[in-house]
């Protein structure tokens, strides 16, 4: 009569393929995590360098840095519940009797019309009670002055 082949060979193959798939997935996940961490560290380092260069540019342009990365606690009433969060602008500066909030930018965000930059500056100015902002474009070594009061 006809004998069935043992299932050990196909079972071993299936287990090996499953283990290889799991190992490949684990390696890929670890590589992705390592890449994200490396990229985050690189961006943070570039940001810190940019902030140091921005401070130098501000001081060379005659601005006095009153505070670097001042932490401001903002409280909101959300549906009757007190909520709070922290805002940390890069610099609070002064020149000629005027106060400014300044933000260092090392990339595309240096354009004051960039929506994220605009919103960020408006929030900082509102929280700090100033009407003037500076975008320090570190790449081009220039300071862009912005009056945040609405034009009428």
C-alpha cells in the first residue's frame, strides 16, 4: 500500500520560515527605531547649533538677549476645566526700547509665511505680551523682523 510521507519536513520548513520572518521583522523594527533616534539626535544637535549661531547674530545686530528659552506656563479654561501647557520660545530680546520674541530657524521654517512658523510666533507673542517677533534665519545669517499687530 501507499505510505504517507512524514509531516516533519513541511512542519520544519513552516517553523523555519516563521522564525525567519519574525527575525526579519524584529531586525527591521530595530533598524527603523535606531534610524528615528539618530535622525532626532541629529535634528536636535542642528537646532542647538542654530540657536547658538542665532544668539550671536542677534547680539551682532544690536539686540540684547533678555532670556534664552524662557519657560512660560500657559493656563486655559477648557470646558470649565483648568488645563495648562508650557511654551518655550528660543529668545526674548530687546533693542531700542522694543521687546521681541525671537525664533531660530535652520531650515524651510525660516520663511515667516510658513504656517507653522506664523502660528508659533503668534502664540509666543501672545503669551509673552509682545507685538514684535524676529525670525533668525541661521542658514542665510539674516534676521527677519515681523510686526504681529494686525494691519488695518
